[in-house]
């Protein structure tokens, strides 16, 4: 979420602090980014880009499990409201407000249509496109999500992040060959992605492929990293070693529970084959609008085989219906053309 700087005027000191914040923000060093963004605001309380950065940073912290939704939401709303009060026409500030309404208040149709209207006026704005992606994904508009990512890749064809997201969406929609083609292309660009290769192997139930990627992930990130642990747990899940999976994920479950990362806890419970706990935490995460919960709440791929009873169960369908994500509710949405 990069603030639009056109027309933004401030002192050289405030601007320098903002640029330093932006550097740390791009490196996901959120503590330092916040420090310098706050310094920018203290030097110029009317400098809108700094407020937008504070808003976007809090949203990203929830996406990456640096912070819980309950803890971050007041700050997201506070800085977002301040940004719009200072510049009611700021496109990025509008987008962030629509994004929060979409997930937290479940205003899918209105919020997405508002973003699409902004996109029509600013077709090459990468921030608008970047926000459009997860919103389309949440509504299972996977083809539209890929279209958005293709537009982003036209703007930045070498972006590993955009290629990775593209592969993830194709995997979630069951287009495994296309997902592999995207990952292979990214590898040829010099950015091989063992985590996404591993996710692709897992969703296909490919135990051998998943094990080969797990070794690379362990080597790259170390044995204590969240993704290393999750990948090893996926191997145990495919091997149906549920007790060992539970033991391996126990520290991660405790961390997720203490930090109120409900969807992370749901994912752990899912791998442990604890279906009741999975449903409990999924329900909480979707109800409060926890962003990661909307990324792959639909159980496809390996989950269609292993969780068929959950898919067909009344509770799972009720959870989706309560937040308007069941098939019947989604079919009633009237979304404008992009």
C-alpha cells in the first residue's frame, strides 16, 4: 500500500522521515517503519501519506500475523479516518477504507464495486489492483483475481510477490498445471519459491514433492520458522499421523491462541484433524473480518478428500452463510465489470 505522493507537500524533514519509514515498511520491518512514520506525522500533522502508511502497515501486520485483528483494527480505523479527513479524495485512503468495510463489515458488493469504479478511473494504479486481488479471491472470483495479477505483472513483470500470488490463486482454483508453469517461470527469473511449490504439492496430495520442498524450506528459513513447521505438519497430515502433527504444531497453536491469530489457529487445528476446533476458529476469524481467513476458507484440493464430511456438514455451510460467503449468497452479488 504505497501512498500516492502527487501534490503532497511537506517539509524536507517530514518527507525524509516518511521515506525512511517507507524503506523499513517495504522490508516488513514494521517497528522501525512505525517509528519514522510517527516522526513524519509529528513534524507535519497534515501530511497524508504518513497516515496512509500507518493504515496500510497495520493491515499488512494482520495479513502476515505480526498483529491480531482485534488489536490492529482500532489503529486501522483511526489512521484511515484521519487520512480521509485531511484529503477526502485521496485514492489510496479510499481504497483502504473500502477494504476494511469489505472484510470487517462484509459489505462485499458495495465495497468491491467502489474499488472497481476507482480502478476504471485509475487503471494502472498498482495499489488499487493490489487491493482488488484479495477481495476477488475472497468471493471465489479466481479468474478475476488472476486477471488483476496479470495486470500487476504488466506493470512489474519481475515481481516475485505477484508471481507467487498468481501461483497461489491458480492452486486454490485447482489449476495445478498453470500454477506450476507460473512457479517455473518465477524460478527462471531467479526467484524459486519452495514454499509455494510445497503448497502446490500439498494441495495435490503429492507427498514426495512436498518432502523435497520441505528440505529446501528448512534450509532457507531454519527449523523454527512458521512455514518450516507448517510444511512438516503438512507431511504428517498426508501421512495421517495426527498425533505427531498435534505434537509438532503445539507451540504454534499456543502462539496463535495467545496472540489471537484465530485463522492461524484454525489452520493448525485443520492439520491436526481437529475438525470442531477448526470450525470454531474459522467462524471467529470470518466474523471479525480477520484478513487471512478469507484467503482460502474454501476447502478444495486435498481438503475435498479429507474434509468431505465438514464440507457437507450444516455447521460449515452455516458459518459461510452468516458472513455471506456461501454459494447462494455469492450468486446474488451484482458486481460491475472491471
